[in-house]
C-alpha cells in the first residue's frame, strides 16, 4: 500500500485538500493509501526530527512545505521521492539543479518569487500613501531567502520614496519594539513564513495598537483583522502538488518532473481595519481584490 507522508506546517485545511485531491486521482485511505502527518514543523531542527521519523516509516513519497523541511529531508534521504510546496528560489537554495530538470529525488512547486516584495510595498503605498518608512518583518530561521525579497522591497522603496527596514525576528517579543520604532508614518510588511503564521494574531494586534498599515503574506490575516493579505493561492498549490504525488506513486521520478512556479494569487482587503486606521481604499484596489471584508 503506497504511503504518502505530508510533512507540513500548513493549516489542517490543506490536509483535507490533499486527501480529497488524492481521492479524485484514485488513492483512498484504507484501500490503497496511508497518510502520516507531522504538524508544527517551523524550523530546521524540528524538520530534522520529524523527517527522520517519517523516513523510518519507509514512505513511497513525502509531501512537504517550506525550505526547512526540504533541507532536512535532503540531509536524511536522497532516495525517497520528495514533492515540495511553498519553497522560494529552490535553485538558489540548492534544492534542485534547475527548474526544468530538478535532478535527484526532489521536485515541486515554488513559492513567491522575490519580485513579490515590490508588489507588497506597492499595495501598501496605494492604500496608505502617507507612509514613508516600512519594516519588512521575517524570521531568519524560517525564511533563509528573505534577503532576496528585501532587495525587491528596497528597490521599490527607492522609486516610491519609502525608507525600508529589514527587521528579522526570532521571538514574538521582538515584534513590539520593531513596530514601536516606526512612528506615525510607518508601515509593515509581514513575510509569508512559518514564524509569522504562528504569531499572526500578535502581529495583527500590534499593528492595530500602533496604528500601522500592514500587509501580510499569510492566509486568514485579512479575515482576522489584518489590513491587506496578498499571496499565492496556497490551497491551489497543494492541489497541483497532488498531481505530482500521483505520478510518482505510479512510477515517474521526481528528476523528470519540472519545478512549477506560482500563477494564482489571492488579494484580500479588510475595510473595517482600513476605516479604523483612517484610510480610504482606492476603488482601483477594491476592483482587483479577490475578497473585500466589510
């Protein structure tokens, strides 16, 4: 019976999407499929522990999310097929040889390209034109690629007359002083990484306390009170990844499956939060948003 091991920090909804997508391709739990989950894998050491546990189970394929998981799994095994999602710059990080020809035992679906940093800043400036100083908050442990994103933000800042600040945070307690220093013309870009995912409630509450316009790369943030959410459609990424899992279970090799890049994005605006910050949302943004939360 093929076993699919989903090593992921994603929301449990992602697991449901994976299971349903597998069922549509003919793989059903209890008939020809077993799934073992490992949750809460946010950094490299956790990924190494969970990865070792899963590899000892002799899986047929491992589906994982984010860079720490891929790095840990590649350290542990070069034979078990690995399909990743939400990995930024997989070639630059050394996970695959190239997008077209990944080589080895690893392939998957890449995350946001660094140019999304410029898009985050552009959207934030459109909704809050008064901002002149923006902090890019990220975890150096969860997002080793952050400098690439910041370069995009910094370049856009020069054109938009916005000072940009690289603001790494390893602990939740570090968020408060970062935002306290920004002042009345400040804004925040919260990276799409596992640290922000775990601490998104604190990030949203602090942005409200300091009256800072903020954009988030983490799902549910706009619905939970964040001003703007912009990121690729994460659930769609998992649906696509299942197609690769299916092909590998049927005998294809990861080395022959090209790494795919994101094409579908979600953009949400919370009007209640905008009003609380005294912001008037341009109609152009409202027209392009996938969801407007009243």
